[in-house]
C-alpha cells in the first residue's frame, strides 16, 4: 500500500457510536459528568473505534530507536553509543518502560529504525519472556545525516521510514492490539524534534530548545545554534510533511509518524508520549489532518515547547507529572486511564438496569 492510499483511509470519528456512548454515559449510575474527562475519553474512543462500548483486547507500546548525525554538534549530554545500549536494556526488561509496561499489562515492541549499531532480533524458536521486549529490525540507515549541515535523509528514506512504522503498527493490530502507544529512543533526538516543531508551527526555534537529557548552558546554546542552522540550511517546506521529515527529522520520528497514521487508518486510538512522539504527531497531522481525531495526548512533558506543540494539535494531555524521559513511559501510564474509561462505559450499571432512581 502506498502512503497516499493509507492516508485516504483515514476518516473522522464515527458519530453514531460517539452519540450512543454519550447516551450510555448519561444513564450510568452516577451524577452526569461526575467522572469528568474519563467520560469524554470513553466517548471519543467509541467514535474512534466505531464501536459502543469500545473493546480493548490488548495494548502495545512501540518504541522506535534511531541515531542522529547532529550529535556531532554537541547537542546531547550523552554519546550516541547510549542508543544501542538502551535498546539492549529494553530487551533485557530493565528500563523504565519495561517496568511500567509490566505494571499496565502492555506489550513492548522495540524497532530499530536507524541505530548506528547493527542489532540482532531474537533467534528462531527462542521464547521471549513476557517481561522483556520484542525487537523488530526496520533499519533505514545507520543514523541520519547531520541536519545542521545537510538533509537528515532523502525523501525516499523519509517515506520508507513512515511505511516501516505503518507495517509495525499493522502487525500489532493484526495480533489483537486495540490501542497503541508511541515511544522513542535516540540520543540527540530532541534536536530534530525541535526543528520539526519550529518548521511546522512557525514559532521560532528557541521556543522548542530544552535541556533534553541534561544539557548545561553551553550545550543549550549549541543545540539552539544547530536547530537554527538546520532550518536555514535545509529550508524545510511547512506545507509538505515529508519534506520536513527528510530535511530535519529522524528515522525513529518517521516510524512513529507511520504508527500514528496506521492507527488512524485502522480506527484504533494511539496514545502520544512526550516531545519526540509529539513531533511525529505534528508530521502525521500535516499529512492527514483527520489523524488528530485518533490521537490521545498522554502527558505534558517538562521539555521546553511541548505545550506549544500540544496547543497546535488542539490536544489536552491526560497527565502532568513533570516527566521528560521518553521511551513511551508517559503514554503507557496514560493508556491505562484510557482502558479504565472504556471499562467504566462497558461495565458500569445503568440507572434502569440497577434499579436506582435517576435524578428528578
């Protein structure tokens, strides 16, 4: 399937299902509106899935990993080697995302989109313990080019990265996953994410420049300079999301864009994590505005500029915990709230069914 064919499959929320969910919410044994945003959330998910009540059989977080040539500009407090090292940590079940995924009963799928090191998937016949993560190889290249000096990738690589994300998401959906969460791992990836945000929203680059994984003041200045040079050198076209991705993006960001588009095309909710995932959401929205209907903002990241990105998407996050780790950690936590909202709609008794008198 071509990217355009996929985009053509993305439609707005199913209004009959959404209205039916709203009616049932109003008939549940509680004062109307007393569960606040959980009520709105369950109705939106009904509209997304065209199903009332919405059924969530299984959950998965897709953690896209890739390296970035722009790290050579001194924009990260950590070396690029950490990307592959953290992927190994994911596969051993020792990272924060593994802990939270175990807590919420969520599959962890790690995808090598462009790690500078060659990673090895599980061997045939090997049974992966449930508490660890599956590794999928979709490597486009060994890291992107240095966006401060040239384009990060070719236009075809940008399209390939999106379609790789589509394929990973669809394979999970085919295996009974009804809700997806986005996650990332890539040293230096707040830099291309800031460049994407500035290119698409029109806000100046400094609005999106934060400390990432712990930059000092000198590193912060280098990061701002790198993003400003990336925008000046590459001149990404804000009316063309693929051009923006190719010129100033990253392979894992492209992969996450594909995950979001695939979820929308298959009428599945997708919970967007923090700064990097929201950059992918901006790209998805630029390519298919209707995909925003299927996005659920997990949390408000502590990273500089994340709030502006959410406002541009017209998304209100479910959580505000001062988090900025990435990996999909905030998304997995928020996904449990989405599931809870759906269970309320499906399992709670109605006034008539329970024999409880309604409001006079």
